[in-house]
């Protein structure tokens, strides 16, 4: 068959195909082209990278508690939004990066990590605890960095070429509130981004991340100890091509300060380059609404970004990595 005829058939298929069929076709073509580009081992490589992230998690586990906090830290319970409705008494904070299911489940089975609470003390009337995490899991981060980010950076390409890798090498990723560093390690292991910076207010976390990065030779990672709501953080954000924001203030900033923290952070972010991608978990408007900001103000604050539809790449990632779903929202600075 001539290429032109094949292209015509593919375009006709694209018009009538269901989203799932389209995804399957894309995965098929991507797999075939990866083979042509000697990336046969891509799937195995992603699993190897996830295993490396799990090894890093195992190194960090003894240094913090099961929530990923230093032992003396106190949680600040949010006053607005989805988390405020949860009861601290019946909610457990387990760090998804440090404790993947295969590590947490045996602890729960052995009763070393609670998964139920008692409805009436002393009775058998037990109810599952609500479980939250302040870190994304290694598998979720692999999905974001290996499948979704390349699709957003290079929307018209299905295969990562040497030129794209080189372009990523000139990019800077900034994780706002980098804490234990999962986003930084995952970006290092699963992307070619050349400069990976964590901005974190708590120096103890940065010391920990710097130790891990040095020990493992993750030389593209650095940290900046700064308050992202102040002008001191603006130069870091100005140089960013990709900014990651994972629920930075809930649980870490007191409810009365959270709205002004968001306003100041967005003022800094507006100074970033046009075209900079923002990766948010949960959606930006959800985080702002959770701060108690009125809806109209949220819309106004977010006028400087447009959402990027990454649903197709996210669907592919979910299928490839066998995830239940993937919560990540992409925006581009206008
Ligand atoms: C939910 S954790 C984010 C974890 C990390 N990005 C990840 O996905 O694994 C939020 C982090 O933001 C940090 N943080 C809170 N307020 C901050 C501020 N004003 N400036 C910089 N970091 C801040 C907290 O100390 C905490 O480590």
C-alpha cells in the first residue's frame, strides 16, 4: 500500500473511531515506532525507573514518619474545601511515594498501619479510615512524566526524537513545595529535562533531598530554600519551562493565611515565561476554591493561564501502567 493511501485510511478511521479505539491505534503506532527507534525496551525501562523510585523511597522511609513528616511536625487541618470535611480522627495520612501499596498493605495486614477506625470503642463495629497523602506515587509520577508531559510539550509528535530530548535538556522544571522530592527524582529518572529545581520553605526537606540526590548521582536536581509567596522565589519561577504544583498550602499553611499565599504565588507565577506549562494536582481552581477564595476571584486570578487538554495521553498512560486513574491538570501561561 502506498503511504498516501494509508494516510487517507487513517484519517477516515480517525473521524469515525471511538476515543478508546483511537488510543489503541496511537499506542500501537507509538510502540511500532519506538521499535523502529530502538526503544523496544521502553516499557521495561519505565518499570525499571519506577523500581528505582521505590528504592529511593525505601532510603527515605526511616528518616520520617509514615505520613512523610518529620517526627515533630504538626498537621494544620484545612478550614475550607474537600479536606476540611474530613475528620482528622478518622483520617490517616500515609505517604503514597514512601509507602506504595506493596509496602503499605502488609503493614495494614499486620496492624502496624491502621486502616479501620472503631465506630463505638471496644466494639467490632469498624469503618475504613479515610486515607490521604501529601506525595504523588511513583507510578503516577511515571505516568505524568513519561506519557503526559511529552504529549503536552510536543503535541504533534508521537515519538520522542533526539531533537526533542535535546530541547528538554535545555528546559527547567520547578516543583513548588518539593518536600521529600518525589517529583524531582521522577523528573530526573523519567525525563530529559536538564535543570530540576525544588523550591521548599522547610530547609530540613531540602537537606534530605540534597543528600539523596548526591548519594544517587542525580546531578540535575537542586533545591532552593525559599518561601514561594515572596519576591525571593520569583527569579526561580521566571526561568521555569515547567512548574509542578501539588497541593502546596493545604495542611502546611494556616487557613487564615492560605488565600493571600495563593495570591502572592500567582503574582510570582505571572512573571514566568509565556508558554510555560503548569502541572497541577488537583486542578488550580480546586486548590484556590479550597482556600476559601470566592469563585469570581478564582476565575480572575486564573485568567493568565489556559487549560491544556491532556486527556488522551492520560488515558494511554493509565492503560499502559494499569492505573485506576490519573489526577493531573495541565495549563499553559498565555
Ligand atoms: C503537599 S507537599 C508537596 C509535595 C511534593 N510537591 C510532592 O508532590 O511530592 C507541600 C509542600 O509545600 C511546602 N510549602 C508550604 N508552603 C510553602 C511556601 N510558602 N513556600 C515553599 N514551600 C512551601 C510544604 O513545606 C510542603 O513540603
